[in-house]
């Protein structure tokens, strides 16, 4: 069975080489690049000639993934991000599974690292994702953070066995984390609009508070130290921020602010001109 690895990239020169080195066991590597303007493409060319260009989507990676899946020629497809690594033990396990007739989709647990710490709690472990599957057995979502639609027989790897994990170096510092939350919260507005969700201040407050409580209390984020507290607060703020941006879009907040600022400007300028 041939295995295709699909990777999407956007300015990943600090990540992509290690990622691709961990994919040399696959039969083909497909890179979908969202118009990087750093050294990403030059690095990718050392490992594959299956490189495709895709328009930037504001951090919304699902369309690029779907495009790459369509280009894959293998019997099985492995979806990997540039900040993820596939250990050799997991690679051997996936190769063995690909030869079995009793499996179509493999849900793989993730070891998510935040600020250098493996997050064993805070709702970030085992964090299963159907990233390895027979071609045609998984359909990507059209919505940001949407779940894959799967078909056929699903195998979930044992999260108690650390060799079964994809290693994910999610966030290196607070700046990167907050920057990504800002981009993804904007992209997630499409989900809100598609569902026709109603806005209210109560929903906005509850969304942030419940997410913080879920991660820090229910999912025992307090056991992950300061990192667990930061993630819990930031994820709560993320849900609050999506509602805030949704209100802004529904209420044309940007346009109203611009009109108000221009009126204040005109008044200030008029007074300057009166004194001249």
C-alpha cells in the first residue's frame, strides 16, 4: 500500500525541515504552500517535487488540506502540519496498519506542547484526530476547526502508549499564541454565520467563562502549572473574542466607528481652521 503525506505550509522555514525529515518513510510527500515569502519553499524542494500553491486563507487551513488530499495518489493519506512530528515507532505502526484489511481510518492521539511543556491535562490530551486514512474515507470540513467526516472502520490508537502519538509543538511563546487566536477567531466567524447564531451579551460572557472553567477545572488545567492557566484563560478569551467579532460584523461596528471618528476629526480640524 502506498502512503501519501500531505502538509500545508505558510512561512514555516523554522519548522518544515524537521517535519519533512520525519515523513521520508512515506511514498510521496505533497506540500500545499499558501504563498510563503520566507525560505519555506526552498527547504521543501529538497524533499519533494510535489509542491502546489494555494491562496492564503487567514489561518483557515481546511481548504488547503482538502486540496492536498485531492492531489494524493497513495492508497492511504497522512495529514500532518509543519509543527508536527511523526516518531519512527508511530511510522512503523501506521505502515503496518495500512496493510490490514480491517481498518479504514486511524484516530491518532497527540502530545501537544505549549511553551515547552507537554500538556497532559487542560483538555489537550489525548486529543484524538483522524489523520491517517484510506483515500476516499475522510472528507475535510469546510469550516475552521471543523471535524473530518469519516466513513468505514475506525481504529483508535492507545493513548497510554507514548509511541502512538504525533508530537505537536503548538506554541513557543505568548506572542505566537495570541496572534494565532486572533487569526482563528476571525476565521471562525464563518461558522457562526453559517449556523445563523444569535448574538447576546449573556452568550458572549458565558462562552468565555464556560470554556475557562471547562479547561482549568473540569479538565484539570491546574495540574499543568502556569502553562495550564495561560491556555485556559486564553481559550476562554478566544470564545469571548469570537462573539465580540461576530457582534462587530452583525452591527457593522467598524463602519460605525469610522463614521464617528471622521466626524470627530472634522470637528477638531474645523476649530483649527477657525483660529487661523
